C-alpha cells in the first residue's frame, strides 16, 4: 500500500531528528518550505507537523515556526513508521465546506444532495453556505467556513468580471479547493463544469438540421458569467459553421429577473423561426411572449429545464441537461485528492451533457440541413 504523503513527510522529519540533524531547540522546515521540497500542498505539510507536535516531538509557535522539543521521549531506536499506530486509531472527521451562490429548482439541488451523500459515505460532514450571489457575502462566507476549520472547500464562485480576493489567496496558499460548474482562467484551481460551448453548438445544429435558419438566442447579460459566455460563443460558432448570416443580430440579452418587460420589448424587435434560451428563467419569458403572439408552436430549446416540470414523464421543452451526478462525484474525488496532498496536472474537467427532446420540437422533421 502506498504511503500517504503526510506520513512520508512525518517520517522524514522524525528520522532527521533521531539522526541528530535537528537538535533540541532547532527550527524545522516550515509548512511552505516542506510543501516546496515535497511538491505537495500546505495542508499536507501542516498535517505532518501537527502529528509531530501531538507526539511532543516538536513545539509549534504561532508566527514563529516549529522547533524540536527540549524534552521528549524520542529514543534513537524508536521506529519512525507510524502507520500501525495511525491505523489503530480512528481518522478524525473531516469538515468539507460547500459555498454556492444559491440553489434553484432547475439546477443545483441534485449537486448538493450528491455532494453531501458522497462526503457522508466517507465518514465526513459538509458545511453548506449560500452567498446569495453577492461578492461581498462570498468573501465573508469563505472566511466563516475557514474559521469553522474546514479541511477543503467545494464552491461555485459568484459570477462577475473580477475574482474575489479570498479565492486568490486560497489558491496561493494551496488550500484544497475545487470549483463546481465554474472554471476561472488563470487560477490553478480544478474546475468541474459542462462543456457549454459544445452544448450550445449542438442546439443550433439540432434546429439547423430540421430546416430552421432564423434561430434567435436569448440570454441574460453574458459578461462576467463564464457559462453564459461559453453558450453564446457556441451559438455564434455554430451559426458561422452552418453559414447562418447576421447571427449577432439574432442575439437578445436582457435581465429577465429584474426587467422582464425590457426583454419582452427586445423580443418584439427580432423575428425568428426558433428560439434558444440560455437559462430556464429566460425560456419562461420567451414562452410567455410567444403565447401572447399566438406563436407558442414555434420550436424552443433551453438549458437546465427542471424535471419537476415534466408532464407524464415528458418535458414540454427540448433542453440541455447537465450531468449533475458526474459533476458532484468528480468534484468530491478531486477535493479529497488535494486534501491528501496530491498535485494536479490539469485544472479543467468537463462533465457530460445530454440534449433531451421535448414537445417544443417534437413535430420537426429531420432534413439534414438541406436548403432545397
């Protein structure tokens, strides 16, 4: 069985003390120095030093460092491998923090449920906190979870054009953290998310192959929201690939939460044969508008349609369904790898998705995209 990294560090320092490399009162390497020497995270080196302190081999002084104890029971022939002792005592329960902007019926509840179940099956607990989509609250919530002594953090960062300072700090400190449904370019933090670019392209291809050309893309403001930016980019890329002209003019951006009436006005300005909504909330506005125009039979596709809206086991709207189970499982596995001190070589982990056909496109005939 492979020796855990924290035990490797523990035994290395213990051996050097036994051999006299470090004498009583000498300072031993810090968490940062050990992390660099062994190419592991600081949480791994902290665990090794904490074990030495618990056995009174070293004394840890806040803000000063760790020093070999003046009096300890360490004999020269004392075995350095503590695997048997460690196995004989129960592992401390780990606390896993989970920080999310909020939860909606359309998306997120299943991820929360599966994360909690996966962590619980490992004998650990989850501390869940919501930021209500606020950057300021996100910073405060992150600090509270850290103060609660979490061993690692799963989080969905708040959308925005700037990264929150605590996230950057945690990244620099190599604290175990994994993003769910997000990837922040430039930060070496693993992110598990859906390939929204490919998913959006597939929605356009689906409609194009059924003879539709004036495909309107309706979305909340995309700037600063990675998933929405990727969906818009996928839509535009597919339109270019299929030779659909003036695609930019078929994009409607509007805040359906705070100003749905403005979004309805914008819909009046663009004539389309089919509609793709980048969120389910937008789809509700589009459906209302089409109903008022007596055109609810026009094809519609959206992202994240809730299963609670299925009728007799069938969705009313064709939609992209994200694989929340895979997303949750992968994120938890990655976080535990980081907690155990493993280094990540990759930071982007794509989760699968499925296009689910519903009544909104059921009557469309496939023609392969022929224009004749």
